[in-house]
C-alpha cells in the first residue's frame, strides 16, 4: 500500500539525514582513531551505487507528481506560467534526463549492503520500486480527492527536499555527480511543499494502493459458518469476470437465500443486525423478480453461480446458533458487501454496454411455430432503449453499499512530522560533508 511504501521511504531518508561524516561511513578517512578501510576507487564505486539508488527515488517522486497532477505537456512553459506542482515536476524531469545513473538492478535491491548508509539507500530504493505499483492501483488522478492529491504532492516535495540536502552532503565522495541545478530543484521543492501544505492533509491515502491479490479457498468444505465464508469468498473472486444473465439470476437468488437464513439465525441475538440482513434479502428478492425477463449469453458466470449455490446450501444447513460468533458475522457482512458492489457493477456494465437484454411482448402473434394456438410475439430489446425496468434503479438506490471510509493507518501524521523535522534540521560544524 501507499502508506507502507512511502512510510518506509521516509524512514530510510530520515535516518540518512541524521548521518554525517559521509567519507568515514563508507570506509574513508575520518577520525584519526578510525583507520581507512576502502580505497578511492572503491569509494567511487560505492558512490555510483548510491547514485543508482538515488535515481530510483527521483523516479518515484516524478511518478508521484504525475499521478497527483497529470498535466501532460510542460514543453514551452516557463517559470511564470507553471504552478508550484508543475514547476517541481519540470525540475524533476530535467534532473532525470541529466542523471547518467541507471536504475538499480534487482540484485542490488534485495542484497543487504556492507555499509549501513548504503543499505539505507537500498531500503529507500526498494520502497520506491514497490511503490511504483501503487500509482496504477488507486493512487492516481481521478480516483483521489483534492486533499488526497495534495497529500501525495506534499510527500513527493518533501522527499525531493531530502534528496537535495543529501546531494550537497555527499559532494566529497570521489566521482560524485550532483543533481542538475540543485538550487532550483530545492527551491521548487520547498515552494511546492509549502503550497501543498496549506490545507488539511488527507492521510486516508495511506490505505490505498497495490495489495497482494486474494486467492480462492480451495479444498474440502470448512465446518459451520467457515464453510459459508469460504463459498462467499470464492463467489466474490469469481465475480471479477462478467456473468451472463442466467448466472446473474442464480447469484442474486443465492444471496437472497443467504441473507434470509442469516436473518433467521440472528433474530434472537441481535435484532438490529437481523433487520439489515432482512433488508438485503428483500432487495435481492426484488432484483430476482426484475431480472426474470433479462437475457444475455455473453459472460462467464458459471463458477460464480456455482459458488453462490454452495453458499446458499451451506447457510441453510447451519444450526440455529450457527452465527453466534460475532467476528465471523462481521467477515460475512464485509464479504457480502463486496459481492453487492460487484453485482451492481455487472448490472450497470451489462445494461450500458447492451450485453443484457429485456424480453418484451409486442402486439403480434407467433405464426411460424407449427402450433394451432398462437401466443404473443416476444422480442429482445436493449434495456437502455424504450423498455425501462426497475433493475437499474434497484441496484443503484437499494443494493449498492455505502462507500467505506478509507481510515488511515495509525501514526501517518507523526511519521511525516518526524521526516520534516529531519529535513529542516541544520546542524553546524565545518566537517558536515567530510
């Protein structure tokens, strides 16, 4: 997730900002009581490795700025026409183009380094490599609120400030290549950090980003309510694929049965919770009724329909006290809410893309079926056409769950405050860059 990866990046950079006497930390000359353990050529090689790690951090900052403020083309703009975010992104692009270092290899990212300072750079680069996946998994413009975008911009600006400060501190490493125009890059980062820090930050962004994918719970049926959870979990994963109309009706009916049986087992223990399951059962009952004349062969809903039927059958076999464990009931509610969301998405997508059709009667009779008694003529028409049903209104108004608030992990504000304190710390002394 974004919070884990960016937090690890800030922790590593904060620790680097507290370290001085750089030459001594990579085996060079320092105090007279500490012998020199590396040659000039070795320290130059270490500096080149650090530059590759730094390049990975620069790439992350640039990606964060693009994700939160995606103004596509900055060519031909000037400092007067660019805003604080665009200016920082422009300076980051210039630094990347002028940086001869390449990205670190996979081996460099996973192999622990000899010197602690170099290993901290490795951890920062590793966090950035993992964090690249967050921007394609929910941390991007259009998916975030304005406050969340500003939080991402502020994080990138603060990391850039830290890079500029460390770049000046490492200037005496043999063969060290400084960032392009570090003064302008540093000023752009400071202005952008001040600009993005005016409002209240939204640390719920830390709960977004890439997460390890869920897997099917295969094997024999688990006992009791765990078996229902197993089938519901598998149904949720199978609903990633678009279901055909017949499978959709089976899924809806299975959820009606699951909700009704859950309500019956919770009546005595928790009437309020039982009422919520009752409302869900009634909603799915109305959906099944509205979907009875809906058809469509496109989709692969067989596995999902099968797991829905299994969940309904297992719920019906539960004893009267089968849902006495409240944590299991909470997990069942959370999984069921995910199923509701994906059913809503499937119905909306199927109707809008004309993959689901409505069977209607037209003023004519069948005349080519070979039967003596002629029935009314039926025709399949798009649900988006003149034929309007309650199906779309039900999924949008009654079934779709209330969006859950993405609560931030504990301590995101303190982590950022500690990082800013390390950036703004300016210890004196003539040997800072030694």
